[in-house]
C-alpha cells in the first residue's frame, strides 16, 4: 500500500529456511514502492529459536535471512513502512 509518501508492507510468511544463516526470496516490489536505499527490518518470530531479518532492496528485491545459530522452519510476521524517494 502507498499513502502520503510512504510505502507499507504486511507480510505473514508461513515457513522459512531452517539452516544457520539460511535465506530465502520473498518477491519483488513494483517500481514506485521501492526504497531509495536498502533497508532491513526484524520480523516477529513465533518462537524463541528463530532470529531473522527481512531485507528490502532499492532494486525491489525482498528477501529474508537467518541471523546465526540453528533455527527451525517456522514462519514470521512483519509490518513495515518506509518513505518513498
């Protein structure tokens, strides 16, 4: 969603890579919704094991990565907003 010069993203990802430092692709944002610079958010995870980052790139690529340690394949939730260029 776009409103008042900001892009908004709600994401409910059902499963994820379980390996230490694993990663996965989420999708691509359309032109007009992309940030001016690469940004990273910490999503809500569903247990005490997982630690992840969701990355939104200025190219529009959206991906996630596990940030260390062994993790399971549980999903995560993210609500994020960023100013549009």
